[in-house]
C-alpha cells in the first residue's frame, strides 16, 4: 500500500489545467500559430528596419499578435485562479490517495474510505518532475504531488501502476 496526502497549490493547479489542455492539442496548435506569426512578422520588421521603412502602421501587426498572446495567457491564468479559488472553497479539506493492489481510494484526510478508482478505468498516467496526473475520462482526472507520500514512495507507486494499469498509457519516469 502506498499513501499520499494531497495539498494542491495554485502552481499545481495551473500545471494540471495546462497538462489537460496539451492533451487536447489546444495549447500546442495555438502556440505554433503564434510562433509562426511572430517569426513572419519579426522577419518583415527586420527587413523594413534594414530598408529604413519602419512606420507604426507596418509594425502594427506584430504589436497586435503580441497583445493577443499576452491577453490569451492572462485570460488563461485568470480563469485558473478563479477555478482554483472555487475549488479551494468547495474542497477546503485535504485528501489522501491510498493505492491498493486492485484500486486506489481518494479519501478525506485521516480516513480510509472515499471515492474508489479502479485501475482498469484509468486510460493515461503522466508523471512529471513534481506531479503525477491520472486521466480517468474526458472530464475526470486527478493529480498528486510526488513529495507528499505518507507511506511508500514514488518507486513503489510506479511498481503498483505498472503491474495494475496494463491498459493505460503510462508515461512514468525511470
């Protein structure tokens, strides 16, 4: 049995939302389009500077694209902050993740009963530097910090997940 306590901070929540968006390819497509637009407009700006043709109207597209990127990311962080505050008010208690041989349980801190998640329902597990993400369905996922183990450690958790989640796509560290 491996047991970990959840204590999610705002940075964890942003990482959680960003990972979910990357899975849906939304962020990647937007990022690639923005990078392509900035490169194209930047090259044109450099050529205009070399030819001494710089005017505000010719720099305007680059300013607009940069403003849209800043607006998008400020909107993203603003939405994350609002959702995080709502979640903190709704779930102001800590939870324990208890990994057993056939399932894991998400329980109120200090108890052993709660929401059961069977390993065969997990379709993807992603381990990052500080966090582990569990994707159950399109609208349901969980995250835990790797440094909050009460019993066991990350290597024991990896063993349990590799053994029990054969149908899931595992992206675990070595």
